[in-house]
C-alpha cells in the first residue's frame, strides 16, 4: 500500500520537476532496520510560498490537506499535513528553506518502486535528519543505519553537517552525540 502511494506521488512530482526526497520511516526502510511506520514524510525543495500549487497538484491524485492545514499552521511549521483518500495514509509535505536541505535533495537516491523512480534521502542525510530530531526512536534508527550501512557511509559529510548544526541553540552536542554512537557500533 505504501509503495503504490509513494509511486503515485513520485510520478506527479517527477513530471512537474518538483525537487523532493522521502525521509522518515519510509526512507529508513531503504537504509536501516525496518520498523512500523504509519505515515509518509516528504521534503519539498522550496518554501511554503508554493503551497497552493502543491495542494492543487495533490488533489488530482486523491491527496487532500487535513483540516489543521491552515495558512497559519503551514507558515509556522513549514508542514502541509495531508491524507491519501483511498488508503487513509497520512502524508506530511515539509517545505524546505535551508541550504542543507537543498543539498540533501540533490543527493537523494532514486529507487525504482512500482515502475516509478522515487527519490529517497541518502543514508547520510537520513542520519542527519534523525540526529536533528533526536527522539529516542530516531537515535535507535541512526544505530540501525550505522550497522546496516557502516562501510558505505560518507562520515565526513555527516560530520561536516552535524558540526554546522551544532551552532544552533539546543544542538551544541549533536556531533559529539553522533560520534559516541559511531564508537558504540
């Protein structure tokens, strides 16, 4: 069911040349140890100014914004929460505005699903996203990716970006935390 929805979304985004990458639990299925996930998270390569365009596009493939998807909510969170109507799956479209996100979208890996190329965050960028989120399940996901992808990861890329994030309020030790996880694995 998730595969069909991902392929349907990717087809429309690819046709309209909208930059994107699948993140979260669906990307984890590609790079780490699968775990139960009930939604789809997709980062779009532009700001929420283009929300009306995205909403119109999604409605053509039976994806509708949820009631809380007001203009105020979207401006504050940079998230357009939606639901795929056939299966009832929640899909969060995250608008990006950081140079890092632009780079991560460029680095996304195209994986063929249901005869459609779906762009997933690279393993390195998924690690960075999960370290930034910092919840215990995200840290467990990072450990799983490190175990599964250990030999294939670009650690200098991860370190560089986590170092940049360490200048943000509340993220001072994000690089050290990741380096401690590396040592444990």
